[in-house]
């Protein structure tokens, strides 16, 4: 769908320029790469801004619904960013050709989780590391200033406590954020995903009569997952630390209507901009000499999962690591169940070639994350290491495609 959108948008523009005098058609063709890059950058900025509005609104939605913080990340935010992709899958399998529907369904179920499980978790780790370095620089500057004051005969007590930060170790804030993680819940989310994903990949290797009916099982699995997340409760999401709703910045407690409208509008912008972004990325490939298969298998999934990664980045920057990781975990569970259910119910559902390689890489990566959460050994560096799974997939793809 992303490709058709880009063609629909680009087609009228190209026709209009070709009809203009003074060689505008030739000018457009010569600068098509530059225009595509500008459009890509514009879409990326638009997606980021829309994610800012979505993150702001979905937290207020959690307050209005009186659900726990865990459900805000794993259910509300995850459903908001992942379910629009499932709508694309639904349209493809119902109204597209059999081949197109099968490709979209299997790709959404097996391609997306690898990006989220590796690159998106790595984004969380990298942002934490970046924050650490900023604190280290600030602490180092304070230590130098204190030493200069001490050399002049003034007290040097202000330099105490800066040595650990200046030495390059984890900051107190980072340690506190990771220590507050409900790793047991995060490990349980990874288990839900692993079981669903392994079953989805395994069903793609076999064929039997009742296989299409198993699609409804995956819908049921996701319904049970959401029910358990909401039922788990926990402390209700608090409005104390929330920024004012961007749609009503002067109100201490925004109206429910404004919250819902901001959620829906921001999601619509994210969805539309993401589709254009993916389409332009695929259009750019031949202009840069890249193979279409390389873009489809490596770059397009990253572009599709850009909202999840940006949501994680925004939440980590706000010091809300639990919401960031919960959003990623919930998104992965959706991708392992809803597109799988649609694919099984309405297509032949075969897993082979690069998608099988992606499935193996995903299982290994999420298995690694499960061990981290289950053993409470989560650090910024170890989260960043998850990106190696995508690098390994890219290397394997280069050898096989």
C-alpha cells in the first residue's frame, strides 16, 4: 500500500511538471533524488512530531481510563502504533491478489518483530548511553571547576560524588531507571511473544487442512494478552508528572474528547507519513543503485517500524524507560498475533528464504532479551547489543540473496 500511495502522490506532480514550460520536467528528473531525499526528511520530521503528540495523548488516555502504567505501554500505545499496520495487512489479504496478500501478511508478522526486537531495543540502550555521556561531561566540568576553586584555597566539597560519573560508569539516574523496571513483567511479555512467534513461523513450514482455522487462535491469544495486562492492574497511571495535553495546554486536566481527538489525529498523521516514507524509500532505491530486494527486506521494515522506535526514544528522553520497553514488547506481541491470524485465515502462509532467516534471527534476539529481563541484568550496553541480531541478519541476507 505504501508503494501505491507514493505512486499516486508522485504521479500527478510529475505530469504537472512535464506540462510546464521552461523545462521544468527535465529539471524535476535531474533533481528527483534530491526531491525524494527532502520528502524523506520531511516525513521523518513529521513522524517524530506526531509521535510527540501521540505519546503525550496516550498517557492522558491511560489516566482517563484509570489503567496501570504497564497497560499504557503494552496495550494502549502498542495498539495505537501497531494496529494501523494490521489494517494495511487486512486490506492486502482481503482485497489484494493472493500473492500480494501472502507477502504482506508474512512480512508484517515476521519482518517487523526483528526490527523492533533488535534495533528498537538498541535505540533505548543508545539513548541511555547518550544521556550518560552528557552527565559525564557535565560532572567532569564540575570536577575541574571545583579543583580550580580548591587550588585557590576554597572548599572542594562540591567535587564529591562527581568522580564516579566522570569516570564513565552508569549514572545514578540511569541505575535508578533500570532498577525500577518490572523485569518480571517484561520477561513475561517476551515469553508471550516467543511462543506466538515460534508457532507462527513453524506453521509457515507445514501445510494441512485446518491450518487456516488456526488464525482465529492468534486473535484469541492477543485478546487474552490484553485482558491479562489490564487485569494485572498495578498503580494507576498518574497525571502528576504529565505535561499538559498539547491540544489543551492551558488546562490542568484536559477533556476526554480532546485526548481522544489528539490520539486519533496523531495516529492518522503517523500512519500517512509512514506510508509515504516507505514508498519514497523504495522509489529511491533504483536511483541510488540499490536492489529492490535489499530495500524491501532490510530498509523498508525499518521505515515501517519507525514510529515504535521514535516513541521509545521520546519516552527514554523523558526518563520513562518502563513505558518505552513496554510499548516495544506490546507492539511485538501484536505483530506476532494479528498479522499472523490474518495471514493464516486468508492466505497460504508459507515461510521460506529470507523470511525464515529473519525468523531465526528474531527468535535468537528475543531469547537474549528474555534472559536479560529474567535474570535482571538489563543495562544500556546490553540493550544496545541487541542490534547485532539485525547486523547478523543483514550479513546472512547478503550471502543468500
